[in-house]
C-alpha cells in the first residue's frame, strides 16, 4: 500500500508491505508490530509515564516512517540522520503519527478484516 504523508510541511511517498516488518527488524532489532502496539498504548498511560517515554516512542515512529519512505522511493532520503535534520516541526501537525501507524499496519490489518468478514 502506498500513501503520501506530510511530516513537518514536507510530503513523503511511503509504502508498506510484508517487507516493511522484516526491514524494520533487520534495521532496529525490534519487532514492528510490538513497537506499534507500544505506541498505541502510549495515550492510555498516566501523563508522568508519557513524558518519560516520549523520546523513545518518537524515535520508533520516525524509524518506521523512514523505512516506509525508503521502501517507496529511496531517493527521497539519504540517511536516517539527514531525514531527521530535514524535520523542523514534528508537532506542527500531528496527523502524520496516525497515518504512519495505519500505513505500517495496513498489510496485516487488511488480512484480518478480510478473514473476519468471511
């Protein structure tokens, strides 16, 4: 699945497929779905725990986005560090956060929806 997502006033073409979760694990040593679940539970935590986790969760989100950007068209970014340097305002518009999570889970969630409809 492909989608254009705007992060900090810059539009990125992103792609999510079965490859995304394997690339994420290869690059980070972490499981994509576990990290997305952790991100999803963030808003349910008490504020004091949210503050302590914000940096880690933001890093996870940005790594997920970066991998999907590379998958769609690697010429959009050179390195993860340069991708981060191009971001001026992460929270100017936070719609990108949900869009990244939805796109990352699309290859899996579509299969679940299809199976539950049968």
